[in-house]
C-alpha cells in the first residue's frame, strides 16, 4: 500500500525525500557499474516487468487475491542497485501518472518500499546463499526467506518513520504489531511467489539471476569422451581453495546467525518481561485509580491492558529477530563489499554473451517505442 | 489495468493549463502539495479553500468534475485505514452515536483524509493535463538525473508491451484449460512471471543492441529544448502561491 499525503508530517517527508534521493543516486552509480551503458534500456525493461507483474493476481482463497510487491524479486534477479532503481522508478511513475501514493510521501514510499525491502532482501539472500550448500534448491530457499523477511522489515521501517513523523498518536507498539502482523502474512505469500518465480528463471536462464552469480559450475570440455577442465584463464576460476575457505566461513556464519536469532527472538522475549512488569505495575495502579473513580470503565480497560502487554512481548521478540536480520545484513553487506573490492572483476557480467541471437528482431522495438508514447 | 492504462488519465485538450510547460506544472503541483501538507489540521476552512483552488484549476483546464472524482477512487483502501483511526488512537475520548471515539484519532483521520484527497486531486489534475512524454521531458528539465529519466521513459514505453505479453500468456494459459484457483495454481502463475522476466530482460538486450546500431552512446539526444518564460512560471505558480497565503492565514488565525 502506498503512503498518501498527510500521513507523515512535512519535515519528516522532506527528510525521507533526501534519504530516497541519496539512495537513488547510489543506485544510479551502482547500476551504471553493473550494467554499463546498457543500464537505461535494461533497467527500464525490468521496471516495466515489475510494473506488469504487480498486476498479476494470485488467488488466495474464497475470492480474495494478492499480488507481488516485487522488491525482493528485483533484488535477487537484477542485483541490489538496479533493483532499488527499478522499484523507485516504478513508484515515481505511479505517483506522478496514477496518483498512487502522495507526491510529498514519495520519499517515504521509496525509502520504505524500494530501499529497505530491496536491501534487506538482498542481504538476507546473499548471506543465506553463502551459508547453504551450493545447490539450486538452496537458491530457492534463500529467495523464500529473503522475501519473507523483507516485507515485515519494510513494515517495521514504516513504523519507525511513523513514530518520528506520524500525524496521529496511535500507540507505536500497536502500530508495529498491526503492521508487522499483517505484513508477515503478506510476506508469506510474497515469499512463496518470489521463490517460485526465481526457481522458474533459474531453471531456464541461471545466468540471468544476479544473486546466483558465481554459483555456476566451471565449464568442462569433453575431450575423447572425458570431461576435462577448461584451461585456466578461459573460464572464471572457482578453484577448490576458495571453496574450502568459504565452507569454513560458512560454519562460523551459520552458528553466529543461529545464535543471534535465538538470542533476539527468544531471550528478548523473556528479557522484555522486566520492563513489561514495570509497565504492568504502572498500568495496574492506573487502572486501580480509575476503577475507584468510575467502576464501569474497568473491564474493557483491563482487557486492553492485557492485550497490549501480550502484543508488546510478541512484537518485542519479532522486532528483535528483524533487528538481527537487518544488522547481519548490513554487516554482511559491508564485509561483502570489502571482499569484492579486493577481488575485482573475478566474475564477468552475465548476459553479455547472450545478447546476440535477438538482434535481428530489434527492429520492431523502435516502432513500438514510438507507438506507445 | 493493462494496455492503455498509461493513457487513460490523460485528457487531451487545448486549455491554458494544457499549454503550460510541463516542468512548471510539476514544480507547481509539488509546491502545492507541500503547502497543503504543512497546513495545521485545525484550520478546516483552509482545506475548503484549497479544494476551491483546485476546482478553479480544473475549470481552467476544462477537466470535468466527474472524471476527477472518478479518479479519486485510487485512495479508497486508505480511507478504510483512516476510518479505523478514531477507534485505535489514544487520548481524550468522545461519545458519538454510542461509540467511544478518540478526539485525537478523529483529528488524525480528518487530517489524512483531507490532505490525502487534495494530494490525489492535484496529481490527477497534473496527469490529466500533461502528456506522458511531456512529463518525462519536464522531469529532465527539473534536473532529475538523465539516466533516471531514461529508465523511466523506457519503462513507460515498454510498459504496455510487457503488459500485453502478460495478457497473451494469460490467454495461452486459459485456452489450455487453466483456471487460477487457490494457492495450488501459484506454481503455474509464478512460472509465467519467470518467463515474463526472461522475455523482458532479453527484450531489453535486443533494444539496447538496436539502439547501439543506430548510434546510441549512453545518452538520448534532446530534440526539443523546453523553456518557460517568466509569465508561464508565474502563471503556474499562481496555485501554490495562493495556497501559501491560505496556509499562512491558517497558521496565524
């Protein structure tokens, strides 16, 4: 759902706009790096794809249906930079052309739906791909989990923006519970569809899945009926040494991730009992005082209090898990960026070899371009 | 949704509002919405004046009221959310027809409804009076990065092509007896989405090669340089300027 005008106050909207502009600038730089001068047509077509796929209805049950949000899918298929860029362009065009989402809320929309979703999804995806065994199935599983986490993470990010600049003081705990609760459900659908779609792409054109680069098996030549490795230098080398190193890293990461998730989800659940206890005492006192004043009001209030407490605990645990997810993702991102910089150009860009076959059909592209203006 | 979606909002015409350079209109709408958002919600009359201002623009643009109102339906999902606000917000409560509502929540709902509706109405007026290509040129004039504008223009140009491709896939599925029913058909639909991605990406590669073979080097040539005279700027900014006066009155009164 797009945030409309008037939902977030003006200063925070402007600040979110600045954040969004910075993110788009980073995305532009990154996309130019990822796609070089092919950036404009390719990113444009991918944006058109996301726009179209948001119209594809997935029936749920009893006449209801949902559709894909596309942030996680874009990040996995075309990479984080191009993904941020494509989803931002889709949001910009929806705002200007279809009045979908307020113009002043464009910054909030881009920050929450394009940046947070895409970056969280990609970070989760990449770290899982590194942790899990190098199989096609683990790509699908990672895509599922990445999409599953990215949607409630975006909801939590929205709640944060709302807490800073919301125009109504709905209790933040309740907003968080409602937003994250609803978006966990949405996230399950998004995750299933994203995983299935990535699986479908990877079955046909594994080279087009940006997030699965470097997982392709090294090229082998059949010489006299025997499979022989291609000479070094001809193919991107994925020798045994880096693989072993990756595996040893993998164990450490797996253990660390599991521990921090357990800590965040379970321990914070109990740890939050202490402040909750304080709150409960205060609430009890408050309720008691009110009960003395007008006794009729006690039962709904008491109900609210208990409900609120249970929700706060749940939301605390959930927030912890999401927080760890975001942190792991950010840390991994930094680590990964540093490591990538150290081994530049180890992997050639995909698709550059596949550009050939379609060139004969390129002619019709231009008249179509003219037609649809 | 689907083909033609991109054109449906635009209403061709020759009104003075249609004739304004697109970048002045874009800037004016953005300024107007910003002013509306920063108006205090207690000044209810100010929002009435804003609505009158927009009505005047619609009159000048000869956009019938019915078409604007029909397009306001975009905001329906969010009206539902606004209706919930008085029930969940905190603070002082007031009894209306036997329901206990939060005063703060009522103000919040009013705030979101009024500002959201005005924002949507302003965007609808902009989209109704400005051609797609002009909008993109306007964005470029407003110093959006050229690459971003190029991506947006490719998205707009090929949006219908990709949507048509999706429709052909749907027709192919249905002519083979497929009917999307419940979660079990997700696999088929997701495979279609995957195929659509591959087709879109490959089309992007073909388009790029076609453009390279016609001399594309990474930037699009600007054929019609748009400029706006001072009179056009001041004409376009009559709307946000009037709104600003209302806003300042709203703060002081």
